[in-house]
C-alpha cells in the first residue's frame, strides 16, 4: 500500500495525474472540489471520495470507513 499526494496547481495537472495514478486506486479529495462546476461533476462521477475539511469528525469517519473498505477489498 502507498499514498500519492497531488497538490495540483492548474486544471491541466489533472490530466497528468490520471496517467500516473495506478489502477485500483482510491481517490480522496477536499469537498470544495465538488462545487467546481464541470470538474466537480467529473470528480463525483469518477468515484472520488470527498472529505469535508471543516467538519473534522465527519472527515475522520469518512477516512476510517474508506480505510476499512481498502483493507477488505485489497485495493490501494
């Protein structure tokens, strides 16, 4: 298992990230991205798990649930 952290600076960075992220990867992003119009729709449709950084307890719960699923389904 490993963690890839992407701090992209432009919209085109997303295209490069798609090429380097391995298969069976579990993407997590800040919830604010969900509201960026077309980008938000694309993220939601691709199955990205959104974390609400303003609600710490909810974010921890989502990450814990995701970690359990990752272990159970043997994905990265």
